[in-house]
């Protein structure tokens, strides 16, 4: 009754769009990777995100478990 089931994003997609809107600035060198993105890898019920800074090569990783939001 509240909202349609169509057009809703999956947890995965919501998580990803949240990432893509922010946090592309490397904490190490401060490079703003405007064209970059977090690469997602799904393993089982986990999503691992990886971002490689094109400036200094610093790699950040974040792991989320689905269904814990
Ligand atoms: Zn960097």
C-alpha cells in the first residue's frame, strides 16, 4: 500500500549509487578521481568495493554484507 515494488533499487544498487556520489577523493594524496568509481565484487552475501587511486596507486577496500543495512 505504501509504495510500488517497481522502480525500487536493490540493496546492491543503492549501496553502489551511494558510493558513486561520494568518496572518490583519495585520503592519501587528496586526488579527486572524478572519472573513477568503486569496483564491486560480489562473493556470496558480501560485496567488496575497491578503489584504486590513479594518482598515487593507493587502494581502498570496503566490504559490506548484504541484508545488514
Ligand atoms: Zn592517491
